[in-house]
């Protein structure tokens, strides 16, 4: 799964990973893992992140070809 979380962080005032983590009540390490593609967020976390950035889950995350197999 591909993530655009880092792009959204910078488009919203260059928020730090810690600031985003605090906004959705997770650890900074969780945000790091999501951005590096090492962790797929729960539906709840994906929805919370989308809401905080005023966008959709589909804008924050997208499936890659390898996800379909």
C-alpha cells in the first residue's frame, strides 16, 4: 500500500510526525512506520488521519499492483 501521509504533513504547515501522532493518539513510531510502508493502519486510524487532514482515506492511501495478489 502506498501512503501520501508525509505529503499531507508538509502541506499542512510542515507538521512533525510527533504532532500528527498526538492528533490521532498514537505513537510517533506508528506514524514513521506508516510513512515507510511498514505498517498498514486500522480502518479507524486511517479515517482519523483523513479527517484531521480534511481529505479522504483514498487520498491518503492507495493500493499498489502487488496488493491485488
